C-alpha cells in the first residue's frame, strides 16, 4: 500500500510540478500528515524533493529530475482499457487517435496481460443515454473542442430561455452528461463561468483571438457545484402525497431529487394498508400536475391545496372527455 502511494506521490509531482501536501492528500484520499511522512521517505530514499514556503509554496522535484518508474501494474493496465467513452471520443473527432493509442498500449504490455486487458474492455459497455431517448445533436462539437484545446475565443448565436442572442465566449471545458454535450465558458465581459448546451448553438465561428486560461479553474469542481445549484433552483415548493406501493416504485423513475425525497420521506399510513405518505419537491403546480398524472390512481395529492384542486379539476375534465362517445 505504502509503496504504491509513494509512487503515486512521485508521479503527481513529476506530472504536475509544485503541489501542496493538502492537494496531494486530496488526490490520494489520505491525510496531509500521511503525505508529509511519504515526502520524508522519498527524500530519505534519495529523491530530490524540496519545499518552498509561503503563500504559493508547496513541494516539487528538482528541476530536470524525473523517474523512469512508469511501468503499469496488471490492474492498472486493465483499468486503462476502461477509461473514457469510445462514443465521446468519436464525437470529438478523436476516435482514431484513441483506437491507435489503445493498440500501442496493448502492444507494450506483457503477453500474458494482453488477453486480460482486452477481456476487461470487451465485457463492459457504457451507454450514457437514458431509455427511449436519443443523444442531443451537437453539430458544432468538433469546432468547440478545438477551441477548448487551443484556448481560442468563440463567437456564437445561442438560444436560451431569454431568446436568441449573439455572444462571444472563452471556452473553458466540455462536459458530457446523460448523452448531452455542454460547454463551460466565460461570456465576454464576465468573470463567472456559465454553462452552454451545445444543441442550443445555432451558429458558431472560431475566432483568432486567444485567451489566458485561468490557473485556478477546476472543471470537475465547477460542474459539481453548478449542477447542485441548478437542481436546488429548479424546485420552488413541496407537495405531500399518499402513494400506493406501486406509486412509490413509479416515483423512483422521476428525476433523482424527487425519487430520493420520496424514498427518504416515505412513512406508512395506518388507515391505508400498503400506502405511504411522502413529501417531494416540485417546480410549480402546473409542472407537478403533469408529472403526477403519470401515477394515475396510485397517488393522491394532499398539499399544497392548489395542487390538489388542479388534480381534481383535471381528473373531472378527463372524465368528461372519456364519457363522450368517440366520433368517427
């Protein structure tokens, strides 16, 4: 365990340059104290690690020094063939490069590891798109990706909830979520990044102007915070329901925030065996009516009163519609 971690610390310093003990500890999911001990062991073993104090300080290797301990272990070789999504690489125009790289890695592995590595990759397939859905179009993906790699500004015509507008942006990264491509970028004149859905881009022109990529920007961290903030902003109210066992199961097919809330809040109703009382977040009464109609008679809206009234009126209207004889 320690030998593997020491090598990981060494590879981090070699690949990223100066890092704080806190940053290394975060990467390896151990305590900073453990990392400080590891750095002492590396130094004692002759690895030229030195520390620089101060606000921008940290640990780094002596300039020009590197290790050749870069061989893969067998589990690492297998894991390498699981990384990335072939479809995503193809979307980005890197399908051929990924295939070529995999062949080179495979050829470099010991003979008895090759079949294991190929078997691992052939027995796991990742399909990131939900049932009964197709991936959203992203016809400008290749151009956006090129601008991301080269730190080039983009001019685009983009459609948002407020309409179609022309914008200039600095593309900071790409995210593939549930089969949909998004770009994180800074709009002209703004410091705070925002998220752009690529299928909403009507026209795009790469510009010659480059931009300085922010040193402190972390795409994964930004996306995590951004998605949590978005999900929290969507739901403005709560609804309490009585649901049957089947209704509770059907709620698990709703968006994660709703499904999780239903599962956590479910409490048995004594006078209705097999039924539970749940509380779920809702965007609005109108949106909730459309969602709860999917549950049919397996759920009864209790509060807010406006939701219960709308469900009652909608059900009454449906009775009238289906009471009429169909016309030919």
